[in-house]
């Protein structure tokens, strides 16, 4: 039961209390699976256009594909068009919350928050900060980056459902002065997030060691500038030593595992079980455009396949939890989104569990809910998304409803 954008009751069909159902409109999805909307911990909306770019690893990929595309986002109208496309793609894949990188241009963040607001979405985003080692068209300065970020926080953080993340791209493209400004921003505004990349690629790690010779490790650079902590989201974190993991656990720093990106870019294999054993909260991210799909199913599948390489089998229960309630907890939003319980924001996805013939035949022989969920995470895509609700409003399902079950019944 949804009222005013929030869930007011949840439970078994037919057991709903009469006093709150009078006058309600029923949306009947038969035996489809109703879940909290999916949550993605790491994506770059301006890179939607460079997804599936051939033949490079991280540093060359940035130079050749990403920076030229990101340079276009100084144009507010271009940024709006791409933000709109990205959010529609996210929603059509069932993802209702994401932590998103914009570009260095203030306009890119304005456009994203405007589009997220017009859809009433709970989104986390921030203007990228980069003041060295990049083309001039995608650079700010330590001062302008600080001032733009500060005024964007004041304008957007906590406005509607928007949340702000201070977003330095990664240590190699920020001067020590800029990293210091990032640390200052998160201490000045203690409930904003920080998101960046760490230890993704071996050449990148060597570069960081050259640029910051006094740091004990890549993560130690960020620690030095007071950028780690419970609201700091570190993308990738593949090549971390035991001291790094101990530091992350002690400071409650969060990791975002981006498996399709790590495979596509040849970055390395994240050891989920090792990171968990170290006591670190992890969530999943698509990392588009380094990642190859906006579908949470594709991300879960790749996480499963990478874990298998280390002899660890990621269960579908845990994979779905990471993409809903667990992801919400990692984002410190565990009391607002990620569960279908009274008081939670009504971001909901409805899954057709038999969306293609191959899934249908697998589900028909399933012996448990685990089997059914596992078939989805390995085989499903956006065709499985029957409907999406954000803040209680149904976003029209893109695919044609053919079995007539998706009807509304006025009571
Ligand atoms: Zn990324």
C-alpha cells in the first residue's frame, strides 16, 4: 500500500487491512515479483555515449574516448539531453537510485539534478573535480572546483530527494590543493558523500605512486586528505593490500564493486569474499561507460562470475540484497529505501520472472526461490522489468503488456 510517495503497509495479498484500502486503486501483477527498486553505487551519466568503446585499458580509454565526450557537457542543453536519456535507461532497467558522476562542468550537475528532480528520484551525484593531467576542456582549478561544488551542495543537497557527492575523478587528476579542498568540503558539510576511484588499474597505481611519493598506498593518498570515512564511496578498490583493507574497515569506508567494467577494461578481479572478511561494506555498480550494461542483472552476473574465479559462489539472495537493502545500507539510506516496509519511500520494481523463453523454461523447473532468482541474475535483462514506481508513481512500462494482467482495478 502506497500513500503520498511512501509505503504504508506491506504483506500478503488478501491480508491488507480494510481501513487503509477503502478508495484505493489496486495494481494487480499476478505472480510477478515485487521488489524494492534497484540501487547502483557507481555510474557516469556522461559516458552513456562511449559505452562499448573498443580496445583500451583505463588511462588510454580516458584519453581516447571519455575526455572528448565529457568536454561536450559544458553545454547545458547537451547535458540535459544526456541526463534525461541516462535516467530513462536506468529506470527501464529497474534502477531507482544511483551514485552518479557528472563531468567537471557545473552545467552537467545542474542538468542531472534538474532531470532527477523532474522524475522525483532519490539520486546521489556530483560535479567532477579535475585540475591536472587532463585536456583543458575538462579541467577546473582547485579554487573554482571548490566554489562550484560548494554552491551546488547548497543548491541541491537535500532539495527534494537529491543528495550531493563531492566527486574528484581520482588522485592523478587532482592536485594536492584540490584534494585538500575535497577533504575540507566533506568536513564543512558533514552529511554529503564523497565518491572517487581507487586502485582500479596497475598503470594507474604506478602513476599515483609517482605523483604522491610519500603516500604508503593509493588509498593512503585519500586518507592523508581526510577523504575516507562512512560516507565515502570508493569505486573498484581491486588492488588493495591488507593494510588498505584494515584502514577501510576501521574508517567504515565503502567500496563499490563494478564487475562488468573490471572485466571489460581488463582491470583485474575484485575479491569480494576477502573484502567482506576484512569487514568492509560493499555495494555493486554498473560503472557505465567503462561497464557494459545498465542492467543490475548483468552486474550481478559478472559479480558472480568474478567471485567464481576465487572459488566463492555469490548467492542470488546476497546479490539481490546488495542491489537493494544492502546497497541502501552502504549508502547510509537503509532507513529510507531498499525495503518494502511501512515508512519506506515507494521506489518499487515489478519483475516478470518468465520474461524470455529460456528464462521461462528454467523457472518452470526451479525448485526454490533461489533457483528462480538465480535464473534472473544470470539470464534476465530489461525485458524482465514489468513496471517501475518512483516515489509511488508508476513509470509507464516500456514493453508492450501482452497478457492483460497489468490492469488497474478501482475498488
Ligand atoms: Zn567510474
